[in-house]
C-alpha cells in the first residue's frame, strides 16, 4: 500500500473509528443475572496504550489490507458487538479477529497468522484462539450482503 493510499484509508475511516471509540465502555456492564456480557477470549489485563486510530493505522499499513477488507472489518466488528459488549479491554483483540476474518474472506494473498500476530502485538497461540472464538461467536456467518457493504462504504466517504 503506498503512503498516499495509506493516508487516504486512515483519513477515510477516521469518522467511523471515532464513532467506535466513543461507543466503547470503560468497564463491562453487568446484566440483571450478575453476568458480564463479555467474552473472556478477547479480554486484556489492562487497556493498551495505543489509540484506536494508531492501532487501525498499524493494522492497515502492516497487514496490507485492501479497501474491501477494511469495510468488512468494520462490518464484522458491528456483528460481534451484537453478541458481546465492546470495551477498552477487548476492542484491540476484536479488531485483530475481525481483520483476520476480513482478510481471509476478501484477499487472494494472505500472510500466515504468525505475521498478523506480530502486527497485532500478540503471540501465535493467542491469535489462533481469538480467531476461533470470533468465528464461533458469529456462528461462522462471514457473508456480507451488497446492501450492507454499500451502507458502510457510504459511511466512510
């Protein structure tokens, strides 16, 4: 991805990243049964210091995501947010899992998971675990219909 393409991508997605950041909870909500609506597979012990914008920029640049994969990444994040609550303690791993799904569904040439683990700052075993957890949570439903894709594309213009 050229530097012009990279800055366009990060700039194009700035509003959706800001909206995502504003929606995140500091701590998980507890429901009436006393259960936390989070999935432990994605939790971190402490909030990573990297901002969401910086994290997305890193992912886009080093994972070499194409435009369609970036759009799908955001759709997958929304899809998983219907299953678990997004917090500052889980969003980075959810982004990584969403990115893996988007890349594997959209791009012809992909890197091994060990490469994506380095990009995301986690180990290979962990990325494999969160990838599988992600697929299980969304019941392996990776299909995105054209209308949904176009709606997200409009949000990013």
